[in-house]
């Protein structure tokens, strides 16, 4: 009986297996029924054990798996995964680890220390972000942007780049004719302090300065972020968004509500020349200007603390217009040829970047100003004594001290010949850097005649740049003029990007004024150029040029014709094989000088060192100017983040010494109380070599 119950239990638990056993194995002839019931228990037990054996699962044979074929795309995915994991792990450790781990101690915030010393908020503060760092959000878009209303298209997580890259690029582009919104698209600057506190999660811009200002008593009633659409020309920010009018009203309101205390303005990068444009606009009569009158700036502004100022432009802008690249992109091209230009899946990266950026007038605002007078000609530049290697510099200094008389002069003349000629901002071929100017082929600007060619949209896809309208013959002619200076470079840019330059030059200018009293300089296109406009009549106002030094910064480029003949390819590119010219300043087709990694010293410091120093025709009221340089010191370890003594163009916003200067001026200190000028570079010598009428 026990055996029968056990058998029934097995069938109930695993009915499928039970049913798989042949029924005939359990059936007996009818005449043997009684006999089977009376069988001894041992036989019944044997029957159950037999059934159990049948019901047992057969042991599956182990199948050896074939090794999976490793593809290139698998390696790329794993590499990206490792990099992302490492980045987030380091970010987690930096935020979670205790400050005193292994002797690491986070320095006390300057705001906390200065508050303990009795520093409190006094003057209202206005922050003006530069190009790229301000957030942009969508207000109206095409069907492909469904679900992105008021979401950040720029300055956030950038997830939309991976989800719908072409749609994203389309919405960041401006109209190629007007420089304003394309039909059906409205992208606007993010308002408030969050507009530029962080560029991306974990990557600060203004947040450290904002936090330290808050520690001495600042908040939104006496601190304001003057956000604007950095893609537009400066006058167009007023025409489309009334950004300049809102900035004027905000400064006036803060002045009144904070006890009639003048405002301290802190612009960064391109925001420096944007606010310079504002200084002229606010006092100019309507409808072009703000109608504030000639005394508005003197009444409302205490000081302008320019951080990383791009007063005279940056050479990076030239490389962006010519080939949508710089030193980093040129390096990637050298390491992985064809990667960025690949047409696989439509990822023509540089072509897309060029198509979009050439609709931004702000890029042209950063093209070098002042021509050959500021940046040098074929044989001269203000950085003529720039030495890239410290060992080489010490050797030259010691040799000059040991030499006397004619021998010293001969040595110096030899050194000048060996040093690169930075005035040749774009050279085609390394030889063009070293040839005497008499051997260079120079083409008159009148010979730059652009001949359009028919485009075949069936074979060329959708990536259109202005190079598509040029014949290969005319492109080769560009390279025949072996070297371009800051003056002839403008003709080159007008040739390769005529629509962009024509549109932008209606709002911007890059020369030097002969007579600032000429009525033509009342036009708004001159207001952002410090060499073509006067500072306001505000003798009590102060202007600071605060920037980092000690970092190799792009100054000029060696170009070549691209070997690619593919449709829509960019015909010019940096020659990454051009390396070293005897002093180590030429690497990967790029010449380097002293600066903050983005802005050379001559652009950041010249106006405070000479152009505005004392009473000049550019500074008729004698506004006091100060140079505050910050020697770059890289972080000692990854746990220090981006460093508290960095002089890099954006990282300097976390520099403790810079933050302390900003806080002290905001609390009422003058430039003299800060200690006056603090100079580490050769900016004063460069200014002396620059022959400009003051």
C-alpha cells in the first residue's frame, strides 16, 4: 500500500513524466489480478524503483561553446564602457571620500575665510558668460524634437546628441542669411544663475564663484547672471531677445535696491567683448542704442573684472572656420585617419560641425583683431622671444649674459632667425614658415575670385558647407599663397566662407581706427572692437584683465590640402606631420605661445597693458586698468579635481586667488588695495614691441 501511495505522489508531482511511461508496463492480465495484489512487498519496491529510474532526467551532455569572434565594434564599445565607468568612479570618489583621506585636505573655501575676516556683500554683482558655456533650451521645433519643449539642447546631459544627432544639429543652427531663427525653430538662452553654473553634470563653470559669493552674503537680489544666446551677433541679441535692454534694466534695479551701490561686472571669455559692446550700446541714443546717456556707466558701474578676456580675438576661431578643427581634432585625425570624415552611417562629423558653426556670427567675433599691427607680419610678431622649452630658455639667457658687444648682437640676430614667425597665422606647408618673405608667393586679394560649381544632390547627401560651391582649382589657388597674416587672413576667410563673413561683418569689425571721432564709428559693428571704440567717460571706474598664463596656447597653424576627394569633404586640414621648428613650439601642425590654453597673452592683456593704460585715444577719461595674471599649476592628483590654482581658460573659474580677487572687489576693494598689477608673462615687453598710435 505504501508503494502505491508513493507512486501516486510521483505522478501528481510530475504528471508529464508519469504519462511518458508506457501504460502496458503496469497492466497485467485479468486472471492475474489477485496474484499481483498478493505479490510480496519486495517486488513492488522493485517496480517503484524502476519507475523512478525511468522518470529521472537524462544527464545532458556538456556542449563546448565556440569562442565568439571579437569584432572592432566590440572593442570600441568596451573601451567606451571602461572610460565612462572610470570617469563616474573617479567622480564618485571625489565627492564621497573624506577630506582627510591619506593626508589629503581640501583647502578652505575663500568665501568662508574672507567672511571670517569680516568681508561682507556690498556691491551688486553681474556675471556675463562667454561662448558655449551658457545653456540653450527649446521653445519651438520641428516634429523630430517632440518631447523636448523647454529641455536643454545645449549645456546639460547632451543625451539628445546620441538619440537624434541630426535633429539636434538642425535646431542649433541659425538661418544662414539672417543670422536669426530658422523658420519654425526657437531656441533661447536658459535664464537665471543655472544658465551657466555647470556646463555638464560635474563640470563647473560659474558655480564655484557663485557659491563663494553666497558665503559672504550674496543671493539673487544682489547677484545676476546676464544669460544671452551666444550664437548670435551682439546686436542681434537685442533685436531678437532684447537681451541688452534687460541687462540695462537689471543693473538699474540692482543699483537702486541695494542702496545705490555701483555694480561690479564679471564677464568671461567672449562675454568680455559682449559687455564692451553693451558699454557703447547703453549710452547710445535709440533706436540703435539704449538711450542711457553719456553718464550712465559712470553712475552705475564700479568695476569690470574681465576673466580670460578675448579682447583681440583667438586664433582658434580661424581654424574653426577653415576646417572645423584645432589641435585636439588634428591629433585625432593623425591617430585615426578618416574616422571623423567617415561617411559610414552619415557620421561626417567635421562637415556637420562646420555646417552648424558657420551659421553662428559669434565665431567671427573671435577672429583676431588689429591685423599685422597687433599679431605681426611675415617677418615679425610680438612673441618674437617666446621660448617653449625652459631648458632652451635658460641656455639662451645664460649665453646672452656671458656675451658682450658685437658678439651679443650676432648671437641675438641668429636667435631671431631660428625663432618661428608667428605673424604667419596660416601657412601652407612647413617650408612656408622658414622661407624669407621675399620668396613667398603672394596673391592679391582681388585674385580671390570665387567660381561656383554645380552641385549634384543625388550623390552628395545632405551635408552642405560653403566649400561645396568651390571648384577644386580655386581651392588649390588658396594654398598657392603660402602664408597668411592677420590682415590677409580676412581675405582668405571671405573667400572660403563668403556667406558667413558677409552676414557677420555687417555686425562686426576687426581693424584699427585711424580717427575715433569719425562719425562712422557710431555704427554698432565697431562697438565690440576695443581698437575701434572709446571707453565711456567714467574716470572712477576700474577695468581688470584677469587671465591664466603658463599653458601652451594655439597661435598659428600649418595647413595642407586634404587628400580626400569625396563629395562634401573639407578640402583643407591642419598638417599634423609638421613638427618642431628648432625650439619645440610647433607640434602637430600648431604653433604654441604662452596663454591660458585658449587665449594668447597678447589678446588677453594688451589693452590693459598699453591700449587703455593711462589716458589714450581709446581711454580718454583715464579709467584705471590692472593686469592680474594667475600662473597655472596643474593639480597634483586626480583627487584634487580640476585644481584650485589652475590658469586654464575655464578651470580658472575655480582658482582660489581669482575668486578672492572677485570677492574683495565686490566687497569694496580697489585695484590698488589688491596690490595693483600681478604679472608673470612677457605682456609688457610684447606691448612695447607693438607700434600703435595711442
